[in-house]
C-alpha cells in the first residue's frame, strides 16, 4: 500500500506534492520521491526512509515546474532503497504506482529480450518500460499508456508524465484507489482524499479500468481501452483529519474494514493456479531444505502469538509435523531443544519486537533454520532470518492489531500449503480446494463486516459488565484468546479466553447472571461439544453471546445475543471469527469514550525488553 500524488496547473508543483505526500505517509514510509517536468525535461529526486529525508533533499536542491508526480512507498517488490524508490523512468516516461503487478516477471523477461535494461527490483519499473517500448514502436504517449495497461495483471493506480508531452499528465486505476481533484484549470490525483482537500472539494472517484488525461487546462475521462466517459464530480465537505480516516471515526475501524483488501494483497501473486503451487518469493529455503524440516517452533508475542497458535493447528493437521508455540520472552530464557532439523518461525508485525528478535538469534546460534512473518520490509527480524513471508497489510496505525493479525493467518496458511506440497502430505487433489477457499476468503470477509451494527448493539447491551469470558475449541480456541485480548486492550474490561472444554476445570466458578460469555460456535467438527459447553453456561445463569453459522436456529434459541457468520471451511474460520470480535471490542471502547487508536499504556511496537 503506497501513496501517490500528481499535480498539473499554474502553481509551483513541488510544494503541493510534498504537502500531499505528508498527508499520505500513513500509506508507506520506506522511501519517497518526486518528479517535475520543467523545460521539457524530467527532474527526479528520491530518498530512502521517511518523507522528512525527501523534504531535506528538496530544501537543499529545490525543484521547479508546474507538472509533478510524487510517491511514498510501502515496499512489496524490492528492498526499501533509493534505487527502488519511485518515481521510475524509462526513456521519456516517468510514473508512480500503487499496487502489485502479478505478471511483472513474465513482462520483464520479454522486455529483456527487447534490450530493455532495468535499474530496480520493483514490479513498477516494468510499466514504464512497457510504455517506452510502445512509444519506440511509434505510439504517442497516451496511446502507449493504454496499450501497456492492458497487458498488466494485478492491481494498479498510476500517475504518469512524459518528456515528449510536457504539458500532459495521465492517471488510471485497476484495483487500487485513485481520486481526481478538479480545480480551475488545475488538477490533482491522489490515493486518498486528504492531499486534495486544501486545493478543491470537487472530486471524481475513478472506477476500475478508467483513465483520465489532463492537458490544456482540461480533464478528459475514458476507459483504458479508449471509450469516452462522462464523470460527475462529488463535493467533499470533510475536515482534513476526518478525511485521513476515509470518514471512519478511528483508524482502527478503518483498518478493520480494510481487511478484505489486505488479505487479497497478501495472496496476490502467491497462488499459482496454472502451476497448482504456492510462490513464497522471499522464503529463503529451497524445497530440499524444507523437506529436511522435522519439527517447527513458532515464537511471537501478544496478538502474533495467537496467530502462531492458529498456525500450530494448520501445520500439524496438514503437514504432519510437530509444532511448538512459544511466547518469545519465555523462549529466550529457557534452554530450548532445537537444532538443524528445527524450523523456527518468528512472527512480528513490526519486525522489531525485542524478545522475538532475541529468540531468532538464540535459534540461529543453536543451528536451527529460521524464517519470519513480518509486515515491515527489511525490518531487523526480516533481515536476521534466512527467509521471510511479508504480509501486505500496509501501515497499521491503530495500536490494537487487526489487519496485521489476519494477514499473519493468511501467511501461515500459505506456508502450510508450501510445506505440505514439498513434504508430500498435501497432494494436488488436496491443494486445489485450499486454493478455492483462499480465493473466496475476501468475499466472505466482506460479508462478516456487515456485523458492524450488530456488534455495536451488543456492546451497548453489555457495556457495564466488569468481566468477559471467551470460549472456543480447536483451531478457534486461539481466537477466543485474541477476542479477550482485544477487549482488554481497548475497553479496559477484564476478559479471559479459554478452551471451552477447560471451563469446568475452574472458570465455571465465575459464571453468574452478571458474566457475559462469548461462545465461538461455528458448525465444525467441535460443534456439538461447544453447544454442550454453552448449555453449562446457560444452566448457571451466564449471559451467552454466540457467534455461529448462518441458519443455525439451535444456537439462536439458546443464546441471549447472536451474531451470524457465513458458512466456511474450518481452516479460514479463525479469520472470519476475528472480525466480529474486533468490532465488539472496538465499539465497547468507543462507547466508553476510550482512546481507541492509542489505548493507555500500550505501544505499537515493543522494541525493548
């Protein structure tokens, strides 16, 4: 998830672009860059790291021009270096891009054969070379852009300029957001509303496969294939702060609703349907090395530890390997039995968690193979492990993790498929249903998000409760733990997660008419057992909040409050169950007037012991 900005008009463009990038830095902070067209020439400045580095560079070496594009990067393909920073240039063509081009390797290979030389490791540079290739063959800039975009597979929002057309700017989108601001003979494009608000409130939201060409003080809209369009502008009457949140009251709520998109991004390019295999491009271990793994140890902290527990169920069931899940701060202070036959998986959103990093170093000393699951490119843990699976959740501003957690679960699912395929425990016949399950997942998540109003109503009903108990079985037990953690983090209400079968070994003593009990009761192999546990709660006066499968009338008759999820495979049930639990905790915190995005005493990344 990157941020792009473009401006064409009569004003000096560099300050406008820099201000716009500052409002988009939440979308990426690995590197940043700007290109202006001045005197018929493209002038590019790029810098690694946060936007402040680019600002210093522009202060030291100012730029001129009234046409410019800019970019703040969240790295996906290629490390966060100045070379990989946008804008990218090929011949006269310069562009910025947000998205993932899934067929870039195939396109890059073909372009190499046509004497195109690449300077970066990004998928984006391929687009610039494709356009240049079309222009060399005789196409004009606009025609070349249309031809190139139709060869792309994946997601893109692009903004482009060319030295051959210094008074023109082009923007287009497919699968990534792009907003057009309409002024008086001046125009802007951006990944989000905030950069545009200071300049105009009249905006057009491009749909997939739509394109706009800015030239001679006008904006001409069309499809990428060339059919003319008439677009109606919307007047946006938002405050800048509200706009940064896309109209959501809090960043956390925005991030909850971003989850289908982030899951799609984490899957993008990794499910090789034609080859019926999984591509984990940065895994670091080849098939032979993976086949030698005899034991897996997962280390993590907090929410990431819960994802590790889900991973244990996935990996043991489908790969038939023993899996141990450790809290990283405990792992580093005991004498773990690990060696070359052990694969240690470190899970960390930031990639900087001190205890998890120490566990990686301990495992390396003892000769274990190491990989990580991280959300931040080139983070310490990602660098110190032999390989990494990046989750493409984008920057997560809310301290309580939501989209980073579910993308960790997706990454573990992908790893399970890769290990199972290499080890022979997952045959081709078993692989294909898993593909179908994952491809359908974002749509199921969209349906789960419809529970927002139901979660708010339930939060209001139980807002005065002093305690909560969460019960789950099997692969959903870790989600009971995660639901309880979210309630504690956000609402400051004491909450505990338990295996449902363990309730009678202690927690049942707490149950009375004042205790809400959240029961995860989807129709799976444990369903009847969970129903029995729920009956035990009801018999003692407990107030049951059930999350069950659509059409389950039996649970609806017994529970005090119910939320329904669509029927799904038990292996993605933890992801769907996470959504109503996140929404319940969010609304409880909001109703109580707590600081949702920055709960007391908590930090986003724990980089000290």
